[in-house]
């Protein structure tokens, strides 16, 4: 399945997608706390939120198509 392959991506691999309208949402640690990190299509961190739902909202409000990778 596609979701299984997506969950194996690591940060450097995000750039392989080469789609500037994608935002990758991944659960990780931010400032010592669990968070949902939003990455742009090049793998750069652009935001961190406390919930997955809010991460999707933030991405969509910035005209990005969110894709969960964790």
C-alpha cells in the first residue's frame, strides 16, 4: 500500500516527491514534546502543532495538500 511506503520516508527523501504543493505531516518531537511537524516538499520544517488535525488545517490554509507520513 502507498501509506506503508510513505511511512518509511525519512526527511531527506521528501525531496524525491518534487511537488511544491505537498505538505508532509509527521509525528515527531519538537522542543522536547510530542508534536505533528509540517514539512514542505523539500523536507524543510515549516511548522509544528500539537494535533494532527490542526497540522492538516495549517497546511490547507497555506494552499498545501497535506499527506501524513507517520
